[in-house]
C-alpha cells in the first residue's frame, strides 16, 4: 500500500530483509518493481515440502484446512475467524487481517491452538515451514527446544529436546515467526504464555530436522521468543556486544523499517543507502540500487567472506568505501576506531584484515596468492584416486565419481597410461534404501582396491565426502558395507587436498576447488556454468523432465561436471607438485 493516506503495513519478510527494500517500496517517486518479493524464499523442493507438512497438519482431528478455499480474501479471513472462535486445533493456510496500529500484515503457514487468549477465548500460536534445517546440535544447557509431532502439534503436549536448539544463523526465519506472534497479539488472538511450557511466548517452525526423541520424525519445533541467543552490537555493553532474544531483535528491526517507510512516503531524503548483501542476487529492486553504488564499492567487489551491513556502514563513516580506500588504509590507525563498532561479529580484526588483503589483490588483478614460501608437500603414490560426490537438493548422494591414476597398471593393464573416470550413479527418485544401495556399490568397489593395494591414496577436496562416507558407515544395513567404511577410514588412504591449499594459499574469491583449479592450475570445466547447486537442477531435469532428450542431455551434463571436478582435483595436485615442490 503506497498511497499517501494509507497506513504503512509491513510483511513478515521486511524486518529480516534489507531496509532499502522497504525504503524503495514506499518511495512515491519509484515505479512498482518487477518480480515477486518472496522469490528469494523459494527454491527447488520448497513448495513440495510445504505441502507435505500442511497435509500432515491438516490430518489432525478437527483441523481446518483453508488451502482449497477459492473465495475472496475477505471470505477467507472470515473463515479463519470462525475456525479460531470455534477452537479448531489447527488451521492450515489461514488468512489474517492486517494490523494498521502495529504496521503488520501477512499470515503464517498454520495456526495451532495453544490455550486461551487474554479475553478467555481460544488462543493461537503461529507456525511456519522452511525447506532447510532450523535446528543444530545442542551446545549449552540453557538452550533447549520443545518439539511436537505433526499429528499432535499442540505445544502444551510438547516434549523437551535436550540435544537440539535453534540455529542463530537462521535468524531471518526466526524473525519472521516473531512478526506473526506480534500480529496475533495485535489482533487479540495470541495464546497467553500461561499454559505453554515454562510459561514461554512460543512460535513454531518446521524444517527438515529429524527429531531424535520423536524417532527421527519431522516435527514442530517451538522457539522461545524471549530466549537471548542472538549476538548483536551493543554500545552500552563493556564488550560492545550482547545476546538478545528473537522478539527483541524483531521489535528493533520492525520499528526501524516502519520509520524508514514513513520517511520515504513523505518524500524525504533516503534514510538508508544500498549495501550489497546476499539477497541482492534475487531482489526486485536491484536495478534501482545498483546504479547508486560506486563501481568499486566494497560491498559490491568483495564477495567472498563479505563484510556485513554494520561493518560496511562503519567503514563508510570512517571514509573507507571503495576497494582502493581499503587497500590504501593504514590498518594500524583504522582498527582502534573501527573495532569498538563491530564487536557483534567474532574475530572482527581478522575479518577486516582479510578484506583488506582481498582489496589489494583485486586492485592488482591477482586471484590467488601464496601465504608463505618454500616447498609444498603433496602426497603421491603408484595408485591415486581423486574422489567427489554429487548430492540432490535434499542431500541424497546420487553420484560417486572417481578419477583413477594407475600408470603402472596395477588394476587394469588395458586402460592405458592416462587417468580414467569411474562413476556410480542413480538417475531416478531415490528413497533411503536406494541411496544406501548405491553407496554400498561405490564403497565396496573402493574398499576392494585399497585392500588389495594399501599404498593407494584417495584424494578429496574438503571433508564433505568423508562426512557422507561416515554417514553410510552408520546407516547402511549390510554389515559388509559398514566394515568396508571402517577399513577405509582406518587405512589412512584419504588425503584432503583442501587442507594443503588452505595452509598455503589465499584467494580473492576464496580457495574453493573451482577458484584454485582455474586461477592456479589453469583447468577449465567443459560446462560454461559449473556449480554444485546447478548440478542439482540438472539432476532434477535428468530425472523428471518429460522430454527424453532433455533427460539424456542433463544426465550427460551432470556426469561430465562430476568428471571435471575429479580431474580438477588431480590438476591442482599436479600443479602444486610441479610449481612448488619440484616434483614431476
């Protein structure tokens, strides 16, 4: 609503999104943007996950499911109100009225009955669904989480999970839930904390988390809005940072954006200026913001380990806004002024020094730089295997790829002297049993080689492959595979090339395999747009596209991409050996 007399109404995304979005949305001088403002919230599988969870909640006895309602928004709001007044245990896809006094609008994915509201009527709590993990392993006794099975989501029946807590890194989702709690409070229908566990103000999230105390099932995880676990800047604290609750964080951010919106509506000078953040990639306002940035703006040019909004804002206030500014800055003079303003981030000095180094390299046109001098040792053997896996959007391993270097023909005298590619793959929808069977084939093949040739080295780039190998060593049903995993892990055959690169190199765009293989080893992928996320899209096309030619070409594309990944690992090893150790 952008009319001069209309109230400022902000949705659940506003408080957790860039405030420049809000400023632009209420600027009467700007045309309406093109695109869906929630595009950045959706990705492969999100809608299917949402529907699955909603189906489960709708199956609760006497639940009201409003997803199929085709009537007007007014009629759906009325249906929601009737369901609440009747005390429906669950309301799926509700339609809530806006709150002009609170400047709030929107509706959660579901409402769950959780006791009484202030006037004695049925009181509700909001639940939202996310297509990612919202919990992490427990790390302090103060941080506990209540969980409810989907067939009985009432938090009054919830059980306490002692080994999982909410991910502070998913702050955006947490803040969205707080928005809906405040909206229900504005409307007078929120459940009072009296009957909730420990008298807490709760909101529910459902991600992809498997809850151990519920036999590994998905569940509603109830967040205590007053639990202080989000680290933020604090000028009044001696440490210059303190932990705040999700509700405190939401209230602060929402109030600020209301001010930004009202100021923008009045036609005043902009309160906030663009700073490049992750959401800019899909933002509907990027075409408006980009021209307002200097071509060498720090937030625009430094994309790896980028400085956050507060760090960039602080540097700008100190006269450091561009790559040249930071490359030329005297950090000895800058740091004493800068550091007190950015203590919300752990290791702020290291972050700034890394950014300054990147700024220097960007100006010099250098992508990769040595950290040290002297030779670099890279393990080698008569039999070498470079190893890489590919996973789907839901982290199922559908491809195990190996590049075998066997110049002495220890395995097969007919393969010639050049390395060759071996793949174990599954291009169909897989359940856990299918994934485990594929893993067993690949693992037992590798174990057979290493057992016959103990000198073999198996090279991977980062711990990703080993973490999945350990996983299959736990979950595979056949004892032979579990024993094979144990032998492989105990054999000492695995070599993490990433640890070597990390110890000796620094990259403007990081030290991922593609950066190092391209900038250092001069390797190039056959695909013009290689990437793990892209490969997930290609796999989905290879499995589900109705056109058989598209399915085949997508399958080929995935296999070639994985083959190039293992060839790139080999190329990096050879480059380091030839350039930095004198070994051929």
